[in-house]
């Protein structure tokens, strides 16, 4: 049995008597694992970075929404007890949603956004202005923000996969829809009453 041993890219290989080029099995398995790991890293680095960017944008939106709902609570003296409780509930859900997004960013190896950023400053100013116009305008403003958040989540869902997709589809989007429905009910009662 004649074997010709050679080195290909630093890996000892041989040609057997039938002329087939071979890499010893233990080495072949290691090479395959390394190649799969490299391919995995190469193919997921850019999408993962993009996913982290999108998740951080959504996180800033959640932080902003939570701040806007807290601002609206400044009008609680002009709200019914049920309205105040509903705003507090929605604000708490935004806090939990922000935490879930932070966890997902960490899972993907990213650094979560620490604040609402420029969007948060705009949302706070907008909500403060709406508050000055009264409770009904404040509720309308909150509802517009929730609708905007829903659109952001639905856009993110189009490209999401795995656990991120599940988080969006099973938790965050249903939360947004509940928030919009609750704020619509409050707005309709105020207009009717």
C-alpha cells in the first residue's frame, strides 16, 4: 500500500492507492467544525449586528413609551381611578418589555441602549405638550405612540428569526395591541362622557 503524504494548507493529507486525496478522519472532523464555525461567524456577524441595532431601536422606543406614560400620570388628578390604573399597568408592561429587549440584546452579544436617546426627548416634549391640552389629548398622544410602536415591531418581525421572532410575535406585538385597545376604550369613554 503506497501512500503519498503531503501538506495542504498546513494539514497533513495523503493520496491512497486509488488516487483519492484524504485527510485523516479526526483531523477532518476538526476541520469541518472549524469551517462550520467560521461560516457561522461570517454569515451571522452582520445579521446579528443588524439585529442588535434593531433591538436597541425597539428598546429605546420602550424606554420612551414608559417615560411618556409616567408623564401622563401627572394628570392623574383629572383621571378616573380606572384610567390611572390602566396607565400604570401599561407603563409597567413597557418596563417589562424593555427588560426583555435588553435580555435579547445581551443574548446576541450586544450592548443594550441605556436611554431613550433623542427619540425619548422628543416623546417627552410631545407628551408634555399633550398634557397641557388636557387628559383626552394626552390619551390620544399615548395611543399614537403605541400605534407607532406596533408598526416598528411589525417591521422588525419581517426579518427576525429564532428567539427574537418569538419575543416579537408572542409578547411584544400582543402587548402593543392590548395597549392600543385599552387606550381606545378610554378615549371613546371620554368622548362619549
